[in-house]
């Protein structure tokens, strides 16, 4: 499945791009990518409107796709959950808010970001969106500074914890959980470092009494051992400008991400189910699945001769829940 940006958001980005040098944006996007890979946060590289636009062109589609996938997992785990309020913490360009507004009938949206440049761009793009995004309560603030956050039924922090100094990350996760009245969704890069941040947040949230919805089928110790790590992938199309910004030729991109969904006890959830942790390996005899289940990590072989079982799993992919 390929996740595309909503048409109004694509149009808003195209409007921002009018009269802007694509070569300059590509150079800015390249510098931003290099800075992130070197461990710098956005505060050191997003210094102008042009920098923010280059970031949006290169990263907003992938962030939206990853958040859409995470919210799909939420719909599977808690199909009755229908939040009306959202806190997008570390909003950046607003990708997570756009994904949430497509998934739920929101009536109130709160944004928090340290960068006035990002907030300004998110607000301009939101003018093309639904009413809750147009009227988002945008606040400039540092997640690591402490203090209470706006309460919301759904709290999202996408690619935000990586921006926080390691010593403060636990405190930030605690503040996000305190603000959460229903479900907290954390999304991080699908790297070993991103997974370690998710793993640390998972431990913190379990100690705080959270119920883990996904991707984990239980609240026990994570069964994965280094060099393995839990991450998933979503495919998205690249526009011509997107390809130019990234210096890419392939018309699609596979975004790797790690995530965690944690819920308050009041949220009604489906019974825990196993999760496929790698692309299934199909052969003539059947399909082999790497599964994180209620009893830990296992490899399940489903033979073609078991028609009922094979029919139930043959169309499943990396990241899917087992039926």
C-alpha cells in the first residue's frame, strides 16, 4: 500500500513552492539531511522559511505516511476509540495533525513547537485543511522545559523525542502521558537509535500504568536483542519536486519508522494479537512469519496445505497484526 498526501495539502505545498528555486531547496534539504545524520536537531538547521520549506518538501510526505500507518494500527487495536481532541507535540510542519484529522473527526487541535518558523509554515499549510487544523491553538514552547501540556484525548509526538536531549527524554515522555486522556502515539525514525528511544518510553509508560496497544502484544520485556530492532516500513510516492529535493530518481520512497501506542485503562481495546516483524518469506510450501506474540518472539510456518490458516495470512505483510 502506498500512502499519498491529501490533495489539499499537496496543493498548499505547491502554492508555497511558487517562484522558489528548486536547486536552492535541494541544497537546503541536503544540508538538513546531513545535519540530522550527524546528530543535530532542527534548531541548528531550520533557520529560515526556506529551510522549513525544504524540510517539508523532503520529509513531510514520509512523516505523514508513517503517522497514517500508526493511526491505522490504532484503529485495529482500539476500533471504538474516537478522539475529538489532539495535541501534536513538536508539530513541525503539521504532518501528524493532517494524518489525525484524516483518521478522526477532531474538533480541537493544539500544537506545540519550539520553532516559530515551523509553526508559521504549519499554519500556512493548515489554511487548506479542515476547520480544526485552520483553528489550531499554536503555541511556541520547548517540550523539555517542563510544565504542563494541553490535555487531549489523542497525544502525538512524531519524530520529536529525537530532538530532546537524552537526559530529558524520560521527563518529556512523562509530560506527554500526563497530558494524554486517551491514547499516546510516539513515532521515531526506524533506526536502532530510534528504537532505543521507543523502548525507553515503553518502560516509562508501563511503570506509569499505561496499557501498550501496539506494536507489542504484551507488556513484558521486549524479546528482541541487538543487533535486531523493532521497526516497520511504509511506501509513499515521490512527486517530481520531492525527487529533486532528495536527489532521487525512483518515484517512490520506503519510510522506515518505529512507534508505540499507549492507552489509558478507560480505552476499550481488542484482545492482544501477534505482530509480524519482518517481510513474510513466501515459498512453494507456504509462508514463514517472524512474529512477536504473547509468549515472545517466534517463527511461524504456515503451510499451503492448511488452507484455512494460509488464507488468513497469505495477504498479510510486515507490521500487520495476526488474525
